[in-house]
């Protein structure tokens, strides 16, 4: 399968920002979070199937319970001898992506709320095979659904601690790979 050009990623990002900016009267927010992501990659012998993950979030509240948000995800590199990559030596896989999702929040009290989110994620994966005889780099792209849930805690009326669990798919090694992410961060409304 041919990788989706970077133009598609830029178009999705531009569309996300345009949709977020339509809520002129609505409250906007930004956030940053860090955590771990793990991929359902199979190993030939030993490999690393989890990595640190950085998330940047931008969103707009569309009412008291609904929001529209976009997240940029950048994960560190996983290394190992992965089963479906046909590598006899160490390989490395890195993921980055952007998603656009609707978020619904249930307020538990003045401080706590839980939420669920669903949308589409564009994920780009880069696989580097370090086999000395035939070193190569392959890029895979996928547009797949993303689902998630989380908890927010109000530190102040405009600043929140946020914990996220999300599940998405990517094409890391030529086939679909499930990616589960867990992150904690801070979010500020303006």
C-alpha cells in the first residue's frame, strides 16, 4: 500500500484548526500531556512494544457537555526484532499522528468530570530495518477510528489535570496494529 503523502496530514491538521476556530463564542482550550503507548506488535525474540508518548491538544467547548478537539501525538522509538517486518536484525518503529474527535463529558461535581471521545486518527509510522546487508526505511500511513475515555480534575475554574486512555490503530508493519495510550497532563481554557 502506498503511503499517504504528508499533504494529507497537513490538510487534516488545517481542517482540524478551522473547525476549532469556528467556535468564536465558545470556550477554547489547549493542553499538553505525557505518558506511555503500547503497540500490539509481535516479537521474534525480544523487543520493546511500548514507548513514551507526548500529546498536544487543542479544543473548543460546544456547550456544557460537548467539545470538539484535535490531538497531535508523537511517540518515541520502539526497537527489536519484530515478527512481521522480515528483519533478521534490530528494527525500530516510531509513530506520530493527529486526530479529530468529539468529546462528551459527564460532570460528577464542581471538581471532577469523566469523558469519552470518538473520532478519526491519521497515524504515520516509520520502520527502519538496520540489517547491514539491506538497511531500509519504510513508511506506513493509516486513517482509522480512535476511541478514548478519561478523567479531569479542576485545579482552578480554567485549569485542569487530565488523564486519558485512548485506543487507535496504525499500520506499523504492513498490517493493522492496535495502539493503546495512557497519558496525564494539564489543560488550560481561555
